């Protein structure tokens, strides 16, 4: 029994290391990191899940396309630079691929060199004048997607966001886009190819319609029509038409982006999901045998979370191997004639891949089998579930089922056990409820609650699992009362719009979170500040930023509700203001 308990302690330590990384919470550049790649490399895989709607004849070739990040980091007293330069591989046209990669790197390095010179000059001028100097900054991030147009070859669509701060009140961002038809003779995809010969009229009409909804947010008569070389990328069934800062709107508007639905003949397939690859650890000697698949995330929106999670997974595996080997050596020393080598085998399953179809959740189930002598080994199951967002955050049973999750989930488990009572322990030896530490993973529209061997049933039963349907209530299904801290805000609800995005009046909720608000009537912009934290939202602009963070879209632009109140997506509070959200049956609670 003592030996078994010691084994369980080490397994629990390993799994705490594996799952503990899911509790990290940081905002960073949306790139990727994979330990299995060369240093400085990262992969954003456009894997099989992204090709579900492609004809079978094209799927085998499509899945080979990937985009890796060449990471460039420089830090001096004059300049802070973090660049994730995309590198495309797997295109059918190797020559076009080489030219594309060279162009993207050339542009990035030209930007870096230019800012370096400006920074050096600025630092020298500040020293000469005796002034404080704030280091200049340059950041490059990207997103990549693969889509199909009809029965044609896939399209690789890249959006590169370069942010530069070179002194002054704020920095400025620039979007570059690349859309490539992946064929034997690759070519750039144009708006004409997607919309036909009459593309200017169709696109201009839609953009003018969107501008008219918030005419005061744009320069008068600045938009005269899309250019032949207009920047755009493909996302969510639309061509996202991009304009640079100050091109047609004030700085406060950020980078104006207009979603123009693609014709039915060129609808793109879903965006690429998060990829989880296995880094194998295979080793064997006279003391033990190890067969471990360490999960390696790529494509997560929160790159720092991803990098730290991957590193912690690898460190935990190494620590467990070292512990297992030491224990095996002690066993052999104590009983050399009857010694049997120890074993460890770890596998994982990606239950949810972080895609929109998966509700933006990543859920990974991990199983670890260990044998340390005796008749049988032990199998321990753990799981990690978190939101795929610019700031990744853990998903809890409370978030999924509300504040009464113990009773709701517990009742479902108890009901299942009651139908098969003879296979479970009774009374105090059996099921005693679920807690915040209960193991679970999410797959499709169900939550699977998992118990360890011998916890509520005989060891021969393995690891009992109970399938519980996800509740139908939530932020996208019906109005939810908004609570900040412990105070319910009168008349403030999260209400789903026609696209299913939960919308919330911003003023009351932001003030309750401690923000000071300032309204600019001229630009229809609301500024929010708290200490050194600052952001601004503009009517009609689905572009949100925080301090010096690059702008992100949240699926809905700020607008006015029927009471004349400015509204924003509920995600604005969690993704931009970094408030924590938890859900009840008919409420959502935001915490500072």
C-alpha cells in the first residue's frame, strides 16, 4: 500500500505539472511554439480538421501546407523588437513559395532596420537634451488560414500585423496581406478572382453601406473605392477588406476592416484549428522503460501561454522520468533477484481543438500508466481545458454549468451510477460528489467527468467516465444579468445579437470594474482608463486594443442599443479589460 501511495503521489505531481500550465493567464503575440521544431521555429498547422469541406481528391495534398514562425527578438536600451516572421512550407509551387517567404522576411527586416536607425537617433537626441527616453518598439504577429474555393485548389491567406512605436503619444500598426492559390503554378488571389469582373461595384456598395451606419467615425468622402491591389484576407466566409490607419478614418478607429461576404461559389472553409502534436520520449535501460507522448500545442492565439504550457509539459515529463528511475534503482537495490523494471506510458487525446465549432475551447485528455512492481500498474487520467483566446484562460465546471455545478453535475453522475449500482462502491466508499478539482474534458457538446482507478469503483473497472450534455444556457443563447463582483447591475444584461455574440452596455459595467470613462462626441469614441491601463472603443469599429496591444476583432462593433446606450461584446471585458467571467443559470459575473 505504501508503495502504491508513493507511486500515486509521483503521478499526481506529474499531472499537476501537465495540467497546471492551463492555469497560466497572459496576453501575448498570437504566434506558436513547438518544442519538436528547431530553436526559433514555431508551427501554425492548417491540419486535417480545416479541410473537412474540401473534395476528397484535394484533401491529401492540402494538409501538407503549414506556416511556421521565424522568431526574431532583440532588446537594447533603444529598441525592443519581437518579430514572428511567417514561413510557408508545403505549397505545390516551390519557386513561388521561396519568393513569398523571401518577400515577407525582407519586408520585416527592412522595418526592423528602419526602426533601429530611428531608435538610435532618438536615444542620442534624448541623451543630449537630458531627457528620459522610452525605448522604441516593433512587433510583428500574423495569422494564417487555409480555405477552398469551390473545387479549386486551396487558398493560403496570411495577415501580418506590424506595430511600431517610435516615440510620441502612441504607436501605429500596419496590416500586410498575402493570398495565394496553392496550385502547381501558384498565383496571388485577387478580389476579381473571388467576386468576378464587377467586384469593385459589389464591394464598394457594401463598404459604403457599412460606413453610412457610422459616418461620423470616418473622414468625409475619404473612401472612393477599393484599389486594384487592395489589401484583404479571407476569414469566416468573407473577404476582410483592410485600410491602414488614417487612410479613411481617424487614428481612434484603428485599422478599419470591412467584412464583405464571399459569393457562394467561393465560400471559404473553417479557419484552421489548434494543433496538438506529440513529442515522443522513448527510453529504456535495466531500470525502466518509458514510452511518453508529450503534447505540444501550436496555433493557439495566446502565444506566451502556449510556449509556457509546452515548456512545462516537457519539464514535467523529464521530472517524472527522473523520479521513476530513482525509485526503480531503490527497488532493485532492495530486491535484486526479483526486480522487474518499472514502466511508464503516457498518451493523450485532443477532445476539443479550439476552433469555432468547438466553442473556442481546447480540451486535452491525458492518460498515464505506470508499473512499479507488483501484480498491476496504475492508470491515472488528467485533463486540461482552456479558452483559445488572445489571453487564454482555464475553463471550469462552474463556467460551463454555473454556480450550482456541484449539484447539477453530481446529480447526473449519481443517476448514471444508480442504473449500474453493482459495479460501483456503495455509501462512503463510493461517489461523494464533484468538486472544483474534479477531472473533466469537453468533447463535441458533452462534458466527460473522469474518476481514477479504485476511486469510486473496483480497479478492474478502469477509469470511470460519465458523459453529461453541456447546458443550453450561456452567453450566446439568452439574456444574462450582468453582475460585477457581488453587485447586480440594474438594467444591464448580456444579450445575444443576430450573430449570437453576447452584447453588453459598456458604461455601467466598466465603471463598476473601476474604469474612468471619457466620451469624444466628434469621433464617437469612448476612452476607458484605470491607472496606467487605457483603451478606447469607437462606434462601428470592430477593432479593440489595450494599451499598446495590436488591435483585435471580437465579432461585433460597438453600437447603440434601443435605449441609446453604447454596447460592446461581452468578450471586450474578458479579452481586452482582462476581467474574469463566471456563469450562473441566468447571469454572468465579472470580477476585477
